[in-house]
C-alpha cells in the first residue's frame, strides 16, 4: 500500500483527537438517559474522520475506495444516534410506547446504505463513477454519486431538520439554564450539515476535499462547551420532564421580574389558566386564597406558608435561585398538597385531646380512689397500733403483725399508683433545697434494713471520697429512687449483699452530676427482659411476681424521677450472678453556707461519751455493729467470746450498755452473770441480738426479763440509736465514768510496738510521739533487722517504713508473715512518704493492715493504734485526749499550711508542727534539729552527686528521704520540692533535675537559717 502526505493530515488528526477525547469523557456519564447515543455519535464521527484521513493518505484507487467504504460505517451511524440522543434529551423518546420499532425504522436506510457501499462494484448505486485525480502533486479520489446516495442524503437531512425543529421549539418552553445547552447542540449539528451542503452542491471552496470531517472539530468544541459550561448530561431537560412535569406538587419558576419561565401541569390546573397564557407573563394570583403567597413574593425572600384553596390544603415554599448573574436570579414556588396530612393531623389532634382528657380523668380517678382507700386504711392502721399496745397473746400479736404488714404493702401500692399518675400527667415537680447526701442514703437504708435483716443480707453503701455530700436537690425523691432500687435488690437476693456506690461523674462545681449504682448478688434478669423493665406494670413473669411481690411500677417511677433530675437510668444483669441498676442525677451546690438543710432522718439525742460492749462471735458482725455504733457517738468495745468480754469488763471502765449475740449467750449463759455482777451502781442493761425470722421473746424462752431489749442482727445506726435511747431512758444507768486524769492510752491498751525506720530523725519522732501515749517502742533500722526482731519477740504493732536499705518494708512484711508461729498476728502499718495513687492498695495487698503517710499526726497515730486493737477486740473508741481532727490529706497532695500559716519567708510551718507533735514544739526542735541538719546535709551531697551522674535510682532514694524528714519537721516547701524531684526520677525525666536541686539546696539553707535563728541548733 502506497501512501502520500497531505497538508490536511495533521488537521484531521487533531479533529479526531478532540472528538475521541470528548467521547471518552461522555463514557463516564453513560448512566444519563441519551448519553450512550451521544457516545456512539462521537465514536462514529471519530471513525469517519480517521478513515477519511487514511483515504487522503492512500495513493492507489483501490486503497482509497477501501477507506471510503470504512468511512460509511461512521457516515450511516452518526445521524441515527444523533437523532436518538436528541429524542432522549428533550424527553420524547421516553414517551414512545415501542421504542424498538423506532430504532428499527431509523436504521433500515442507514444499514442498506452501508451494504450498498461495500458492494458498490456490483450495482454502482452509491458511486456510479470512481477514479483518481492528481492536483498539485497529490492524488485525490473522484466520485460521481449514484441513485441510492441521494436517497440517503434526503433521509439524513430530514432527520436533521426534524431534530433541529424539536430543539428550537424546546428553547421556547425550557428554563434559562437549559437554553445554552440547546443552542450549542444545534450549532454542533449545523456545522457538519452546512459542510455537507457545500460538498454535495459543488460550491465547495476546497476542490477535491470533503469538508464534513473537518467540521466535526467545531461540533466537538460545541459539545465540550455544553458539557463543562452548561453542565450537559448533569442537568438535562429530561430530568425536568420526568420529575417536574409528573409531580403532584405544583412547580412554578419565575424570573426576577416575576415572569413565569416554567410551570408544570399541576400548577397550571391550580391557576386555572391555559399554559400558553401563563408562560412568559407576569404571575397573576387573582384568587383571595393566594394573598399570603403574593405577599411573600413581594418580599423577595425565601418563605414557607400554608394555604387553603377550594378546601384543599397546600404547603407552599418559595426558594430563591441564586445565580452568578444578578439578572438571572429567580424563584421556584412549590405547592404541595397536604390535605391528607392535614386531615390526619386534625384527627390526631382530636385523638390527642381525647386521650389527654381520658388520661386526666384516669389521673383524677386514681387520685380520688387512692385517697378514698387511704382514709379507712389509716383507721385500720391506727386501731391496729392501739391494739398492739394492749396485752396480747402470741396469736393475737402475730395477727396484728399481719395486719400491719398488709397495711404497709397496700399503702406502698397506693403511693406508687399516685406517684405514677402524677408523673404521667406531668404534675410532679422537684422541690429543690440543700440536703446532706449521707443523711439521704442512710434514711433510704433504714427503710429497707428490716427486709435485709429478715433475709440475712448485708446492706452496705460507699460514697467516693471525692464526691460532694452537701447538695441542692430533691432529697425526698432521691431517697424514693434509692429505696425502690435497694428494696428490689433485697427482694431478688437470697444470700450475699446489696451494695450502693456513689461517685461523681462531672467536675462542675455548681452543678455536679452523681452516679449511683445499686448492685446485688441475686437471681439476675434475662437479657431479653431488660429493655422492658422500665415500662409501667411490666414484670418479668407471673411466677416471679408471686414469689417476690411487686406491682411493676417501681422502676417506671424511678425512670421518670431520674429524668426530672436530668439523668439517665440503665440496668446490667447476668442470670444467676446479680443485677446492677445505675443512674445519674444532676444536683446543685449551696451558695450560702447558712442555708437551711433538709434532714430526712429524725434528729435524736446524742449518745456521745456512752460506752458500749458488743459481744458476738461473727467478726463481720462485730465490725458492722461497731461501725453503726460509732456513727451515733458511742465508744465501742467488742469481744468475740464471753471470756474476752469478762476481760474488758474487769480491766476497763464501766459500761453503759451491752449488745449480746444470741449465739454467745446460748453457748455461755453465765455471761449475763458477769454483766450483772460487775462493780457498778447497777447491772449493765443488755440488749439481745436476735437472728432473722424469729422474735426476741421466742429466743429468750422465758428469760425475757433478763434483757432490756432486742435488736436484729443487721441493725442500722438509727435503729440502734432508737433502742439504746429507749433502754437508757428507762434504766437508772449513769453516764460513763470519765477517764482518770493522767491515765495514758498504754494503760488501757498495752501494746508491744516495733518501729522499722532507717532515718534517725524519723525514729526519734515516732519514739517521742509514742512516749506521749505511754509506749516504749523497739527500733529496727532496716527490714532485715525487723524480720529478726519479729522472730525473737511477738509484737502487737509494727510501724513499717517502705524504702529502706538492705531490705525494704514490703519484703520485710512478706517475710514476717511467712512465719506461722504467731499466736496473734502482728498488726503491720505502712509508714511512708509515698503518697501516690494506688500506694495504699499496693501495701495492703502485700499483707500490711493499714497505711499512713508522712508527716504523721498524733491523731493519725492514735487512730491506727486503736485499729490494731480492733483486729482482736473490734474496739475503736475515740481518743482519750480528743483533739480537732486535722484536714484530710489526699494520697498525692502534700500537706497544706493551715489558715494561720506563718509568713511565707519562714520555711517552718509552726501551726503544722503543733498538729504533728503537740504543744511541746520547743522540746521537739531542740532534740531533732541537730539530727535533721546533720543527716540532711549528708543526703544532699548524695543527691547532688546522683544528679551529676543522672542516676535516677539514687536521686529517687535521696529525694524520698529528704521529703519524709522535712515533712516530719514541718518544712513544707522543702518537702514539696523533694517530692517533685522524686517524681521526676520515678518518671526518668531528669531534664529539670539540676534546677530542682538548686531549689532544694536553697530551701535547705533557708530552713537551716530559720532553725538557727530560733536557737535550736547545737552550739
């Protein structure tokens, strides 16, 4: 095949490239109706262009004819797909019932033409003459067209004329945003059309060339402009035709002059005018119902309104069409028929009104009937109470108890119904005032304590130490929630405990949010039942209701009340393991400290200075009773047996009252003889602790006169206080004999004490403090010596430092406890300057009994010594020389100066020193200052060397020692700086260590100068 280069090759190649690239872009839009036809159109023209390029490049007639026939593949395809694209674009194609017939009809002539072109040598219907002509050195194909060619031309021109007419007509009725698209589509068609006319009429200014393929460059550019500027295939009239025209919602498009630019059939019917009289004319709203819309249009702002037209309701929206060209701004008015919705809304409102009326009637009925039931029930309860005060036999007393219990249950049900009715009607509001959280919780516990006692279930609560207890809120409703949840927990628990935990979840100072969790070890709830539990009257199943009781309103009421407190309630449960009901509630804090505080529990006479003996074998019961007794001010001594009780009675001061466990009394009835024959003005009033599910009379078995009263095993402080006050009021017992003047703690509680401390200063401080209490302690300077001392002699108490050479306190404790020879296990107290979060738990886990942090106050020391006594006797009385308790110190907060701090230039906190060692500060400083200065100077040298060598372990040890000794000397600033150094070493962050060392050295010099000035250094 021989080729020639023509000057038109490059131009045709560029034209074909543009057309092909446009087709590639359109391929990504094939989902748009008609896009496939546009794609085939562009591919057809591309094939036409490149085939013509090859025809011009060929030299031989045979080769030129071959490429001319290839051209016809594009020539016959392009017009058909152009027509199909236009029909899709303007929406006619979608309205054709049988589009396949249309496609077949459009392709008959083109396919025939293609076949005739490829078989032209047989019939000459396409080209009657084929030859070549040479012009200016280039060979061109010379063709004389046959009969069928002209038939095909007529067909193509007819298609172009029809589609152009449809497009021009579309311009009149289409919105502005589509007109640019249509104009460019017409231009893309007009360019090859005119070129073809020049070619077939012989008026071609380029002899021997067909300008049609060249004109496709203009067509492609028109399509590119339409695609990217006018968003062809993104916004097409067909979308408007299919969506807008067929909408039941009326749509009117107006321009900036309120002229109607587009309107769909629904809107035309509403305006009751012909469409041709509406388009292009100002929007006229003649009906009075259109008044609100006319007003909205005058404001040129977006608007939403409702209107009624011929008993049909419409929701009208006016949307502003913002365009980059101000003159193109217009608005779209939509009129949505909402008659059905409006009628449903009216019906719903009627139903709502009827329901509210019925609900109010129900609420009124429940309120009235509840009050009607209360009136006779109060009479029943009152009469039963009066009968209870008379002489009754056992059967009669039991029947009265049944009446009272049933009355209480009925009253509870009535109260629940009333509460729920008020909540449901929205009539219940919270009454907020200041209250004590502890008082509220204990009041709730008192209400359910009898139920817990009857089932031998432990009932405990814990308020996190960081939780505020002085709050503003509805204490009565909070107690109602807690009582309900605690009662549920007890009901569904056969053994174990029901526990209440309170923490703060929000740090807001003025409106703290608290989290309450009531946890039980009961039967649990299946997961599929949990979502329904807070629904009114819902119960898990009827058999459970018969077994445990309940009306299904409690949790629903709790949910309502928690909601009023701006909180949430949720439940977690595992069948067979228990349930945890959690809720949050928002409270306020009193702004005025003198604001009156609501108290839910009865205010009773104090029992302070009264001495109580608790005698029970159960260790947990001893702790429980001791705690409850101390809450009402009693000085408590506890014994595990009759022999131990006899010891306390013989070797201690007289007691005001005694609590005696039934088991101890039944095991040794002579215990009463011991209690009644002591050297006192009269016998000790004795209250018998009665097991669950029985009565004191039944247990005493004819010996009731020996006891002053009876109490259940698990008694609350309030119950205990009531009973003790009644017993003391009816007896002639005198108050406890005050402690003998000058009598020391060691005289009443002889203890053998071991101090384990490597620092000499701290040794002397502890020895002096213990000496004030009458104790003479042994000293071990490290853990290894402590272990040896403990093996050689039995100690009651070991005060154990943690960080020591040779062997630390934790290891020493573990070694001491390995020995099983102890008749009485030593009470080991961690005494350390470690005051970090989790330290206490760590030391207790290692086997220690208690933990106190340096600096140690006298009150702290006395308290832990009493606790050591309570391990065996459960006796934790207040200190004989009771002093005001210093502010509590958190685990990682250094000692804060008191309000009457000395001036800042004095590094010695005298007020704190008084708290630490008592009034004899001069004697303390005279003894301790030389030791402190000598030891600290040596440690500072080690610290400086460790900082220079970046030895974090040595830094931490030295800083820890200085922190403890300086705190014991009330040198607060020096202790704080040493703590910072210790923390930096612990975290391996020594970047600031040199600066901290300078501060510590400077502060030590200030301390040395202050102590020297006060005359407490050696001369």
